[in-house]
């Protein structure tokens, strides 16, 4: 009489013991529950639940996979055996099949591959957190261990720009890679923050903070504010953000370290509600004429302006920043606030 062999898979990213109903039923009916190592994340929870889990010992010098396959076939010959699959055991089923060829077909057990749990969306982020913890811990990487929030600033900025470049390049593979590099910076900073002796916080606190913020700023999704247009959502977002952060001016919260063009665009958008069109009419008219002469190619016109600034010994970035700072002061003055 042949038995039954159940290869039970489970995600190492799901808490031990959180298995499907079918998985628990198979464990409770098994004559033997075997595992390659007692370090398997399911062993302790199963033993605490009264399941007898036995580690299969491998004689020195013998290949572990072959020993495991031989043991499973022998013990499932006339009984029910559950094997707790671990990561890296993808070749065990093949080894069982290879060794089963030498058996009488009547002696072959029924082999079942049973998934006991699955990764939830975002579960691989736990792997990244674990890897980062290993790199920063004693015995990890000396370079990673000595980094600080300040020393990583250049890498954070660089990865952000490389992500932008990947988006502009249109390669989805490149974008995925750069987003991974950018994500690493976030997890890196969060891991460093855990070590602060006075006010430690972790990547979980970072995630919790942004979740709370997103829910609060989307009352039309998570509350009873009703449906809104994209424009109404953006306006409501700005109002909620202003109240939440106690901001006095529409210019508050715009990082002055942004590149000059991006900084100018953000400030122009914010300032319209306070000062209307803040651009000098003569300058705007000249810009319209220049754009027409450039056949509507704004990029070519901007490049020409930079070339002209170089020819006259002017720093285009600094010049635009100066104009942006002047606009910022004018907006704050219109709001009845002093220059910042």
C-alpha cells in the first residue's frame, strides 16, 4: 500500500504558523512532519501548536538533497509524510522523482505540492529591510556601517536624478532598477534612524506616517467628501497641507534647493492665487516673440538663453534663482508677511 508525500511550501515573509486551512489539515493528519533544519520559520510555531516536527540528519559527506529525497520516499511508503519546504529547495521534487524511478510503481507514494502561504503585496520589502539591517549590524559592511544621514545626501540626490533620467529614457527595465536604488536610500536612512539614542524611529514609522497622511488628504476616497475633479483634489490637498503644517504663506514648503527651473514653476503656480500673473508684461511679450522666432521650440529657446548668458558671463541658474527669490518676497509681502 503506497502512502502520501506532501511538500508543504510557505512564505518566509509571513509569520510562522499563519498557514492555510488545507495546510493545517495536512499537518494534523500526517504520520511524520519532517524538515531539513530546525531553523525553518515554521518549526517553532508548529511545535508550540503540538505538531511533532523532526529534523532529518544528513551524514557527513553525503548530498543533502539526495538524503532528503531518500528519507521522504522511505517514510511515505506506507504513511502520510509532510515535508516543510525551505527556500533553496526547488530541486527536491526533482530528486524525489529521480529516486522514485527505481521503485515499483505500486510502491510509489502520492506526491502533492501544497502551498501553505503566499507573499502579500510588498512582502519583498521585508527582504530589503533585512538585508539593510545585516549590512549595518556588527559583522556587516564597514562602509555601510559608517554612513550617516549627512554622508548619504549626495547619493539620495544622485539616485533621484537618475530615476528622472530613466523616466525620460522610456526604458521600463532601467526605471525599475533606478527605483530600487532610490528605495534603498529610504531604507538606508530609516535603518540609520533606528540607531539614534534619543529619538529612534524605523522604516515602519516612515510607512505609517505616509499612510496616515495619504488617508487624511484623500477624504474623497477614505471619507465622505464625495467625488471631485483632479483640480478640486489638488486644491483641497493644498488647503489640508496648509492647515496640517500650520503654513502662513503659499510659498511655504517649496524647497529652495530645487533646480531653478523647477523652483520657478512651483512658485509661479502657487503665487497666481495671491498676485495673479507675476511676470513683467514686457518680459512676457519678449519671451512670446522669442518663442515664435524659435518656431515654438521652448527647449531650443531655453538653450539659446543659457548660451547667451554664458556669452555675457552671467550664471543662468543664479540669475533665475535671484528672480525667484524676488517673486517669493513679493508674494509674502502681498500676504502681509515679511521676507523669509
